[in-house]
C-alpha cells in the first residue's frame, strides 16, 4: 500500500482486501466508541482512551479545562465522527451481496481508493485518532515504547504500526 498524488489532485492507493477489512473494522469500532461518549459525563471523559481523544486544554487548571470542554467537546466529537464516517465511505460496502460467502470467496484483487483533498484530511485525522486509542491500549510511554507485552499486545502493536505506515504514506503523498 502506497498513496500517491495524481495529476488530478486526488490521492490514490491500492489496498489489499485484508487491509480494507482491517481498516473498516477498526474505524467502525472507533465510531461505536465515539458515538457512545457523553460529553456531560465526567466519568466517561476520565476514561484513558477518551482522554487521549479529548485531552484537557488546560491540564494544570481543572476549572478552565472543564469550561473549555463544555464549549468544545460536542463539536470535537461530531468532527471525529464525521471524519471516521468519511473513511468508511471511501472504503466502500462492507458486506458481499451473499453474506454466506466465506473469506476465501472475497475478491483477491487490490481495492482502489481515491481521495479528494477533504477526504485526505479526514483520513489523516481518523488515522491519528485510531493510533491514539491503540497507544492507550498498549500503554505506550512518552518514549514511544509499549508497556504491554502479551500475545494480544503484539497484534495490537502490529495494527498500530501499520496505521502509522499508512498515515506516513498519506502525508508523503500530499507533500509530493
């Protein structure tokens, strides 16, 4: 997978079907999580993954942070939901016409992805959000080292790194 800028101004890539499925899956999970956030619930906003996505604007002033959050959290959540929805839309339909088809029946051909400038920004923001959530799950320290080290963490770390490579390729494409 490598994104490239086209003469038309769009950015495109050919993703393997498994990459599309993985990105669709994690983006759908992000949408579910964001959709369940109640910006007026302090306990929910205190959850580590939510704090990564909606950090305090004033970490040393809880009162100012709460006031800022009161005016901005809903708008931030709406933007994050819209960005993730844009990613899913660009990935296309998620189910084959015949749901009884197994994985072996999936089309093995790469899936073309073509993004407008606005879609690229949504993708970059969603990839960032996905990586923030996974970084929390992996308990990545300030030096970038995951603190979790079990079998499941290795899979999550692979997804985290893959999303980073996708994000890097997209950044390089728009800078070209």
